[in-house]
C-alpha cells in the first residue's frame, strides 16, 4: 500500500475535479436548457411571422383580384358617405334602391330576410374589416315581363350586386303568375371611399 501513497494526492485531486465538473454541469444545465428553449421559441416566432406575412400577402392578392373582377365587370362597390355606420344604415342606399327597383317593376315582395357577412364569401374571408356583405333572400310574385325587367335593372345597377340564386316557379292556380325565390348579395365598403367612375359594362364572372 505504501507504494500507492504517492498516487493518493492525484486520485483525490481527480475525484475533487470530477465532483466540481459534475456540480458545474448541474449548475449550467438549466441555463443551457433555457437558452435552447429560447432559441427554439425564437425560431418558432420567426416561422409564425413568416407564415403570417405569407397569409397577409395572399389575402391582399385575393382582394386585389376580387376588386379587379368588379372593375372589369363595369361595377363598383358601394361606399357609405359617413364613417362608423351600423349595418342597417350602411346598406340603407342599397336596400332603398333594391326595393325601389322591385316596386317600379310591379313585383310584389311576399317575404324578405337578411344575412350579414356570410362566411362562404371571399370578401368576408379576406377583408372583413374592409368590406361588409349582406345576403337578401326574397320571395317575389310577378309575371314574366316584370321579373325580366327587374333582373335587367339589377344588372344595370352601377353598384355590384351578385345574384346568388333565382328559382322561378309558376303559380299553381295561374301559370302566368310567377313565384320567385331570389337571393341577392350586396357589397359595401365599411368606410367612405374616393368616388371612382365605373368602367364599361361587361359580363360579371366573380366566383364566390
């Protein structure tokens, strides 16, 4: 054993050094884990920001395409005169003009219902803060000529109005009278806009 005494100091030093290293690792391990977590969170945030930027760009591109389709169709989207208007007030002009077109063509309204901001509409999906959309579902009673004149007036209306659906059935007791279920989609800016002159009239081809 005597011959190993000279190694005791070295062994003791090695043990102390090992304990110090082990203790040091335990002390810095939480810091290393925290740094790793911070780097992972930073990378995740960067990825989220990149995804949000890409989504924003896609939304802006979609809105531009939709607006371009409106302009190509020779239509413009209605804009209110005053800001901060409620839903009913915002569409007051469009409602009034639509009702006037119906009455002026001697078409009777049997029922009417409204749905604001339908989730399937692309303007709602991509620009809820910029555009406001309203579906007007009506049951109308008329003859063939007056209904045709109404549809023509809607087409000639300077503001864009989309005909979602039109279902025409003759009245059972008088085939010259039509009962029509018509769904129209009205569009409006949520805030006043600079007045723009509509382009030349053309066919409307805007997929929703």
